[in-house]
């Protein structure tokens, strides 16, 4: 039994198209997708392809955001502010049947395949799809996560970092992100799980693709025009393999606080635009304190 494990595709078609021939060549028996398959320039195409492949999918935090729009229980400002234009655009691309399918997906699932040990698939952690699990920084959190599920294998996503670790006979695995794997390289991450007589064995893999095709997807889909700064810094994160986007968001919130909005849950539009212009200039000059410690800055 052999399985491919993908996560964090983020509705970007070129990396998915690049990895599928590799997966086929490995003669896998199925594909696991550990959430965040949506929220990017190609949501319709990516979702259609994953459904055609009959993947085992779960919802990630991005799918949960889309469902808050669908269920009309998102904060009012999600529908109007520039900061959430990226997610609004993605929601608007999906028809009702697609959104109903997303709503039908679990937030985590257990796979029990014949002759093998069961596997638990989560996005963030067993407790929360948005929880970040970094074993090298917080080993007790990994141990806690493993203890919360009965399955001997626990697959994570969300952090965009590839790793595997065995703890007390249990395997924790993150395949990394197919789109935006933060290894300071412009490539994607995925994993292969092989059943080896009496246990699952994991192999972490990289997939390389033409990064210019991703930029073309952002441009031709209309996402650049619709979503502005989020699209810009998310694309830069993918192109460089460096997690730039959250640094920009922190930068924008700091500007909002300094401008007299200390408790704001979102950045007012006029400050968001100023932050975008200033942050872009600081990146160009290489002197932003929000990029300190990142490779190349």
C-alpha cells in the first residue's frame, strides 16, 4: 500500500499539475489532502481536479473561512475591507454545489485501509485547524497532539514546513506545502507513505515547477487586481520560499495601532494602502525590521 500526501495547495494549479505525474510514477493507491486546497487563483480548477482524483480531503482554515462567507456568519468587515478582498474573491468564484461539497468535508478524518494501521489526518492539530505545530520549537505540543488521537500515524499541514518525527512508537508527519513550501526555495513539498510489513514509512519529497506559471495564474485569473497586497506578498512568498505575507500583515497592524486604532480587528483601508506602499519600498531597500532574520534579508 502506497499513499501520496499533499497539503496547502492553495488553489494554485501549476504545482498540482506538476506533482501528479510524479505521484502516478510512484504508483500510489490513493491521495490524501490535508486541507487548505483552496484560497488562490484557481479555486474552481483545483477543486474539480481533486474531486476527479477522488482524494481523501479535509477542510483547512482557508476552507473554514470560505464557509463563514457561505453561512453568512462572518464579521461585517470581512465583506467590505481590503484586507479580506482575497478571500471574498475566492468565495465569489465558487458555485453553491462546490460550497456544499466543501461544507460536507470533515475538519479531520481517520483512514483505515485494509491490512494497514489507521491514519489520522488534521490540518493544524487535533484541537484546532488553525493551530501551528512546530516540533523543533515545541516538542511537548507534538507529543500532546499525538496523545489526543488513537491512530499511530498523525498527518499535519498548515505550517508550510516539511518534517517527520517518531515519538513513542507514533509517527507525526507534515508533507509541507505544495504551494509555498517555506524552505527558501521555489518548490513544493509532498510526502509518500509506504506500508512496510507492520508500519507506515514516510518519505519527504520536493516537486519543482515553472514559477512563472504561478505568476501567470495570479495575473490571468484577476486575483491580482481584486486582492491587491495579499496577492502580491503571498505570490512573493511562493516565489522565494520565504514567509513574507504575515510580516506584511504585522506591519500593517502596527501602522494601524500607531495611527490610533489600537484594538482594531482589521486594518482600515487607507492605512492598508499606505502600509502596502511603504512595505514594498522597504522590501526593495532590504531594510524592513519585519523581514529581519529571514534568509536573504
